């Protein structure tokens, strides 16, 4: 990951090799990639041939994770310094933009208000599952499938709203297809899981589509 980031980043900044900020941006990207590796794979980091002893300031936090946090902080500082003026200008424009406010409000409604809608749509299926015996294989399979669906639903609605508000329904359809392939229930999960998946997905689509159309109409664009 770090190697690919360095190589691809170096290729991108090649035309700007004489500008110091371009190399600092590359440094920030490499530090960020290295911090992710250390934070999420702290127990499996290959040995560098030597060890570093750091005082136990963070309790039982592994040393690679501490180094990853430090690298992440350094990457953030470098990135903010490199893009400071541009970031300030863009932030001011977004804060003063009525369109940005409308889009943000619509996105929050679609993502978080769509959750109760999906819960209400799937309530009949969950009630049927709860009536089954705890030892029933159908109940166990359905409960296993329904575990963790909340975070997936939030991400799904966020992506759908972003694509629909941007006027890219094809990309929204692609996101749904990807979810169906990665998350869709198989025949082994039983009919309860299939009904739960279908109803929850349709509820998320309805919430995202309604808010996407409303936002586009509010900012003066065609609804689709």
C-alpha cells in the first residue's frame, strides 16, 4: 500500500517536481498510507531488523499503533499546511453557499431519517423471525444475516443520495448492484433474510431518491 502510494503519487507530481508543495503533498499521502498500515495491522507488521522502545504513555497500546497515530498526525499537519489557503477559501465558499446547505441538510435527512423508514419496512419480517423457536435454523440464519445491517444501510443511503443529487442515477444503480453482489442473501439464508434484504433496500432507495429529487428541485436543477 505504501509502495503503490509512493509510486503513483510520484507519477502524479512529476510535472510539478520543482514545486516544494507538490513533494510535501506526496509526503503527506505516504505518511497517511503508512499510518493506516500500522493502525490496522499493528500485530502483523514485518520486523525491520531492530526494535524501538517507547515509554508506556498510552498504556497497553501496541508500539506500531502509537507510531501510526504519530504518522497520521504528521500527515494531517503537512496536508493542512500544503492546502491551507485553498482549504480556507473552499470552506468559506461552502459555509456561505445556500446550495451546499440544502445539499447537506438533504443528505442528513436521507441518511439518518431513512434508517427509521427501513426499520419500519422490515418490522413485519423481524416480528416473524422473533416468533420462531430459538433453536430453529431459519431464525439463526436470518438473525445472522441481519446482524450489522445498520452500518451498511447508512453507507448505502449516503452513496445513493450523493449519486442521485449529483445527477448520476447510473452510478446509484451500480452501487446497488455492488451491494447485491456483496451483501445479497443466498438460498441458504432462507426467505426471511431475502424479504428483509429486499424491504430494507427498497426503503433506503425511496428515502435517498425522494431527498435527492427534493434537493435538486430546491437548488434549481431537474429532479433527475
